[in-house]
C-alpha cells in the first residue's frame, strides 16, 4: 500500500511539472485565504519583486502583522547552470516559431507578461541553446546513418537524396542551405550544410576600423567569420552538396554512390567531373516528383505560348472544358503515379502516361481507352 501511495504522489508531482500563467491579483487573493506561518492570522501584506531576469521573477510577500517573509521563485534553474528554465524555453519557443526578440516582445506584450531581457542577453540564451541543439543534431544524424546502413543490409555505400534552398528567390541570395537525406522507408536528414557570402559581424565591426584599428585587428583575428563562400548564388547548391559527399567518408565511414536530385544537372555534373571518392562514379537517379513537375511546367508553357491561338476545332487551348490548370495538375499527379508503378518497364510507362491524356479527352464518338487501366 505504501508503494502505491508513493507512486501516486510521484504521478501527481509529474503531472504538475508545467508552467502556468496567473494574474498577480488572483495570487494575492489566494494568499489572503491562508494563515500566516509567523502570526497564525489570515495573511495580509505587501508584494515586492526582489529579482527579475527575463520571465523569471523572485517575489517576496511580507505580512503586515508580523513581518514574516515568504518567497516565491517563478522558475527553477537549469541543471548544472545559472540560467533559469523559463528563459531557455522562451528562447527555444521563439526560434521554433521563427520569432526574433522583437516578435517575442509583441507576443509577451499581448499576453501582459514581463518583456524579455536586453537584446544581448536574449542572444546569449540563443547561443546557449545552440550548443545543445548542435549536439542533438549530430547524434540524430549519426543514428539516421546507422538506420540507413542497417536497412541496406549492412552495406556502407548509400543512395541519398539532396536539395538546396536560398533565403531569397532569383539566385541572388547571400545565404544558402542544403541537406542530404537517407532513402530509407522513413527518410531522415543525415547531413546539412550552409553557405554565406556575407558576415554580419564583420560588417558591424567596420566602424572600428578607423576609430581603433588595433581593436579591429584583434576582432578580425579572433571572431568566427560567417563568410565561407565566394561565387555566384546559383553555384552554392553544388558546392554544398559536393562538400557533404566528400566529408561523409571521414565523418561516418561511408560513401554516397547514388544521388537523387531535383533535376538540377549542375549538381550531378559537378559530382562526376570532381569525383569525391577515387574510382567511384556517382550515379544519378531522377526524383519522380520533380520529373513530373517538369512535365507540368512544360504543359503550362505550351498553354501560355498558345493562349491566343485558335485550334483546328475553332476553340482556344484554355477555358472551360479545355486545358485548365487543374487538368494540368491532375496530369502531373497521375504521371508520377504511372512512373512509380512501372519504373522497371519503359513500355508500360509510355502506355500509362499516354493513357492519362487519352482517357481524359475520350468521347462517346471517339473513345480512346485502349491503354486505360480496368480499375479506371
């Protein structure tokens, strides 16, 4: 019975391990319903904020009758650290939601909560979080690699997929990112990379160059520069993917021998002209979704180029009952499905691909269902 009671108490304690937003007046009203430990009378007194650090507060309640002090700490400290848990959680939440300090301030203002600490302190919390996130990221990617090797039957030569992205469109961005994923049943990220043609820290320190050149030189020698790429923004993706291919051998003791890309020929060409491993030619596997997307792009291009032309039946290419954008998207979806279902038989892919068009435009007078799947 004692063990069950202890377990029950522990469950209650675990269920109460959360943060709660409560109005201060409600808290004071609650205190006034309890007896003061010092004078054994109903509590009545003052409330003072003795310490504040971001969302953390240390409150002090003093009884008017006997002067007895009661202290309340709004958040515990992190284990083996001086930071309070609530501020670290605020930094994590802001990052996950894509909010900077200004965005967090608006949110807290709307909730009538104390505003966060100064900009540099908020940044320090984010840097503190980053160290733990990087460790978790590395371990997660190591586990993903082991899962991929296990699913491949212990073979340490993997097929991977990769893609890049930029901060802004139009291949003029100063910053780019890329990732490589496994091709397991449940694909996972196994490596990431980034490129930057700009260092905000260097730009910020430029004001020191003419004021205090010695201090500027010291900063340049000791800071971690973010500028790691010189070239066109369009060339970022191939460089990032290539670097990840090269470092997988020393990093994970594996090789990437096949690459599933998004149809960008520059990446695979760069991998073949600059082999990351001696004597190994990287194979390129086409991504079905992007392959189908290219067909959609071409259909839309044909539709745009011929939008004003009157066809042989006296009608234009677009409009109701003609080639609409919805039809083009359907063609793309079914085209990708046809490839997946018949990827080892080129003749079947050909038939199933044309069956999509013929089925859609068949009429009672001119039926075109010879290649249609009976399930249709």
